[in-house]
């Protein structure tokens, strides 16, 4: 008799939960969470219903419990999805900032060499015993080169500044959410993004210094 009652409850649970929820062999984590919620609710509802109203009570309890459990499972699944999306956004930001910082460091190294070469050329030009007109002509070529480099530096500075703005906005958003939800589980990822911002800011300062040096070259006179 006990086994019969148990089997009846199992049938009630299976009837109450949609087959689409039960057939989750290839389900995503979110689908599994919804299924688990519905199953747990159905089990609890069926047991309570059976205790209060026998088989009919078990059926009604399983149906109500499955519905309620599915709602809870859906809510949990949405929270999991939101968390996963936030974590992915933070990880992507770290990767993006690291790539841009590496590119900017390489550009700063290249600029350092180019600026040093321009300065040597100008010093050599100024020491040469040629007419002022000849010096002005030769120096004009160096100034054009400096101007072209400044244009490239301006583009890179803007790229870095834009990325810093995006990443800082993400940091501010995540910190607000952490305070509202009292959940600091993403704090390590937020810190990684903040570290990336500081690295980008350092590279930005190096670019601005290179720009200032190039502007001085632009302003140099041949005599």
C-alpha cells in the first residue's frame, strides 16, 4: 500500500511538470534551474496535498507546487544569467584594456625612437654650415614629419581616452550594483578592470608627453 501511494505521488509529479522541462538532457544551466524549481515545488506540493487530500490532493498539490517552483526557478535562472553576463562583460573589458595597453606601450616605444631621431637630425642640421634658407627648407621637412606623428598620437590618445571612459562607466555601474545587492562576489573582476584603467591612464600620460615633445620640434627654428 505504501509503495502504491508512493507511485501515485510520482505519477502526480510527472503529470504536473511539463515534458519540455523534464526532457533536459541537453538543457542549459538556466533550463536546468527552472526544471529543478518546478520539480522541487511539485514534490513538496504533492506531499502536502497527499497528506491533506489523498490522491486528488496530491495531484492538485503537485500542479500548484510545480507552477510555484517553476516561477522561483525562473527567477533564479534570470539572476544566474544576469550574473554571468556581468562577469563576461568585466572579463571582456580586462582583455580589451590589456590589448590596448600593449599596443599603446609599443607605440610609445616607437615614438621615443622617432623623437630621438628627429632631435638628432635637427641638432645636426643646426650645426651645418649652410645658408639660413637651406636650413629652413631642411627643417621644414622635419616639421612635417613631426606634424604627421602628432596626428597619429592624437588618434591613439583619443582611443585610449574613449576606452578609459567606457571601462570607468562599467566600474561605476558594477560598484553601484554591488552596494545595492550587498553582493561583492564580482569584486575581483571589478578590481582587474580598475587595474587596467590605471595602466591605460599611465600609457595616456606617456602619449601626451610624446605629443608635447613633438610640438617643441614643430616650433624649432633653423637659426
